[in-house]
């Protein structure tokens, strides 16, 4: 009698295992032929929302070194050094540490001359942690750029959308400012 009972449990276990495999394979086959949702970035463009907040774009020529953006930053990731005061202020350093930045856009709001904007680039890959600190003033003076060009965009052959974006940056054109926090003062200036 005990052999019959143990055989029943044995065959029951085999049946349950096969049933479980069949259910799992059914789910796998159901999703195997559906359209993929993975974007093969950077070969395919990622559709970003109009108010997407990416790496900042900074117009150094407009900056008056008022330090308002650094004061508004909740995580103290903006570093500004300047000499002089008021109209005689001379910007000597403007950097953002993206290892701290929350992309909250609070730095764009208080700027009286509208020189800092949220950009559309989101890839700031690098080889060291120091690469996450972008020296915008140095970038403007040496390369005449408002935002850094990501490492992957520096290669020769790029997809068309990436080449268009790289050309925009090299021409010095700003991305849309839709991600900037609108204020009554900013609306009056535009």
C-alpha cells in the first residue's frame, strides 16, 4: 500500500511540474511575438517630453555673476567664482556637479538675465567621477559651446538625429526652454 501512495505522489509531482512548464511557456510565447518596447539607443531616438530636463545649457556671455542660481540650488551643485561686484563683476568659474544635480530646474527661475536653461541631452557618461563636473565657463571659452557634447556623440558615424543634435550644439543654438520653470519675470523678458 505504501508503494502505491508514494507512486501517486511521484506522478502528481511530475504532472504539476509539466503543467507549470506549460503555463510558463504559454506566457513566453504570448510575449515572444509582440512588438518590442526596448529602444536601441543611441541608434534610435528616445522621444522626450517637451518639459524634459537634461544637462544644462549656459550662456556665459549673458551671465552677470549674480550667484542667484547657486543660492537657489537645493543640493549646492552649482559652483560660481567671480571677481568684482555689481556691474564690474567678472565671472571666473561656472561649474555644475552632475553627481549631485537633481535636474529640478530651480536654478533657471531666479536668473535675472535668463542665461541658464535646462537642455535636452541626458547622457553625461565619463571615465571618472571628475567627468561629472562640467566647467561651463571653460567650455564656453575654449570650445564656444553652451553644453558639453557626450562621449558617444564624439565618434565619427552617428545616427541622423544625433548628428542633428551635435550640429545644433556646435552652432551654439539652445534647446527649447520648455523645461525652465516659468515665472512672471521670465515671461516679461521673452
